C-alpha cells in the first residue's frame, strides 16, 4: 500500500512503548490499538488492515507530501507495561488511549529543530469504527477500492477532525489545547477500569462453615461502600458438590449482579470420583482445572472484584487433583514474565480468605492446619473471618476477638483476622441452601434475611482491608516472580504446566508441586461415559455422593 501517493508509507506491528518513540523521517503516525482491556476488540485481527485503506487517501488530501507511519499495537491485559503506556498521559510518555478498544490515534512529532512544540496525540473518535474496518477490509480485498459505507464516511470525517486539531492550514503542528476536566475524568475512570480484576478465593476450615454466606456478605458489603456497581462484581463457584439453588445466587439476582455462576465446570456428582479414577469421564485433572481457569477468566473481564467460592474444606477434590489449592492456582490472573525463554505468561494463585469457626484455641488450630495446606502449594493466605460467634459468655465474640487478635499480632503479623461475625437468630432458617423453599414468598423472606446478614457483615468485617490485602498479595507474588531471572526460581513458582502433570509429590523436593492425575492412557477404557450413565451405575451400587 502507498503506491501512487506523494509520500512514503510504512505499516508495522509494534509494542505500545515503541509506538511512542519518534521515527526519523515519519513525523505523523496513525496508531491502531486493538485487543482488550475490556470486552470490545476486533473479531478478526486482519480487520486492522482495513484502517489504512481509509486513512491513507484521507491524509493525502489533507496534506500532500506527509510521510506516514501506520502502526498496529495489540493491547494485552496481562502486559502491565503495555497497559501503563496506553493509559499514561502524553507528558508522561504515554498514548492517552481512550477507554474503548479498538481505537485509532494520530500521533505527531515536532520537527527535530523545534524545541518549543511538544509531541501531540489526538483520538480519532468514531463510534462505529469496527464496522468501518470490516467494510474497508472487505472492499479493499475484493476490488481494491474504497467503500462508501456510512461507517467508512464517519471514520474519514473523524480523521479529518483529528487532523485539524493537530495541524493548522499551513501544515504546522499546533500547540496542545487546554483540556477540559471531562477528559481527565474519563482517563481516571479508565485507569481504574483497566486494572485487572482482584480475585479473592473464599475457603473454609470445614464444610457448612458459611463460605457462601461470607461470599454473599462480601458482595453486599462491596456494593454498600459505593465504590462498586453490580456490573463491577462477579461470583463463581468453580467446583461444587451441591447443585441445589443457593441463597447467594438469589441475592445476586436481587442486587443485579448478573455475573454470577453458582455451579461451575467441576461438579462432584454421584459416582464421579470412581469413574474419574477409572478414566471413564474422559477428562484429566488438567482438563478440569483448565475449564475452571477459562470460566473465571471469562467472568473477570471488565470486573473490579471476583469472589471465588471454594468447596468444603481445602483438601476436598484432592483425589481427582482438583482440590481447593489446585483450583486457586489455576484460577489466578495471568501476568507476563520478562526474560522468560519458554512460556511468556504465568498465573498468580488467587489469595485465600479462610472462614473459621468460633472459639479461640480450636479456631486458631483449625486456621493453621488449613492455611498450611494452601501455603504448602505456594497459595498466599490473607487471613480469616471467624463466623457464627457467640455474643455472650466466656467464648463471646469480644473475648475471642481479643485473644485471636493478640495471636495474629504476636505470631503471624503477615496475616490478620478481618472480622468476627456473630450468630444471627433471624438467619437460622436462611442458610445458603434454599432448595427446600418452594413458595415464592418464602424465597423473598430468605432474600430479606440475606440483607440482614449483609448489614451485620458490613458492621463486623473490614471489606476494604480484604480487597487491599488481596491486591497487595497479588502484586507481591508477581514482583517476586518477575524479579527472578537467569533460571532462578522463587519457591518453584516458575514451572511449565506440562511439568506439573509429570511430577508427583513423593519424588519432589519442590513443595509447590502437586500430583496431577492423567488418566487418558492405557488405564483408560478408550471411551467416556456420560454423567447420566455414571450416576445410574453409582445409584445402582448404593452410592450416596460423588
């Protein structure tokens, strides 16, 4: 492209940091950003080429003789440097990209002998940009002529407007115009929105300790802070033993939290465990964990906080290689590892918030044995919330709080008790499982009771401290991993996934390694049974559960 025009034309795919740097002989750049720090992106990467079919002749008409450099930049959510350059201001060496992708930017560099004029960037605002790219690419591919669709006309008009904000009639680069506070507000919101979602894994020291209720309390308390809208939050239970309706699901519906997945991809249904061990389910541990990863990643898009609900106590699922620690490791956010010679991205294990019982000695003992299970797998543990505390007597909430706080201050200062929730008599019949509620009015009463729990939760739990601790734990893990270079490792965190599948705990000195059961081998029957078949055979044999 570029033949027949009175100027040179180059097209390149570069990184965001490279796009900002001046290139000798090319004072003007058209930069196309695609990818995602939200849900909008080109469905076909080749559509990016459609831009220059529209841009080149428009720029030619505006200023003949301008050498043009057309750059495409893929924005990667997991590349912190890329996100930083895209969102920083021009004065700080950034691109000042708008909050929606894909987008087009015009970047103009002043002449090398001009020390007074600063580099300028303008956003080519075109609300139907994606359609214009599709039209341009298809038309150019078919006839090598510019289409005349409405979307393309809008794009051409937007290019002209952006150009006029950069150059005067004589082609001189204009000084930057004072920006209204509205633009700054948009940038601030974008920076918050582009930060990857904070993921928090809620685990219990035993079954029925109130994990789902705590998840519900976290969601409700976050909404009550006023810092989050329902669309900012998400809830998922990647692995479950129970498929009955849960109160947290009804609460999410009531509050407008549409990103709610109460039954994730890993279900321990009747007969599942033995069939899995025989290879009859047709899935390996890694297959199941990959499904959990994908489910959480999809849910986390465009969110600020994702609450991940554990199942039972920490080791539940270990017989199939899908225990809570494995799920927490699999469902963490991706991040780039600079200098890596193999994989370019790794996952941060989701920080764990443990839900404990009432009491002092037994409560701390239970916390420690369960926290050790996660720590042994290099999964960070933030601390705990102690649930269903008595309000009176020797083991009252206040007495237990005093002793437990003293323990954490003295022996585990890197963790803390984020709250102590009293028993609430009105919630005795409003447990997480509302399968027995058959009447609509009974369900409404349960939702009202859930609201009461959220009120108490907000009163007794420091939700902002939990989110902040999860953010810091995630960043700390990334920093400790990325700072390790030249083949060194930090507690075995940098290891290809295939190595995990080949390693057993018995022959390993690396405590982060864990057995992965891969049954698609000679031991497998060569076919997969359906869930219905497995459950039918299990029931006939007298099975009560998974």
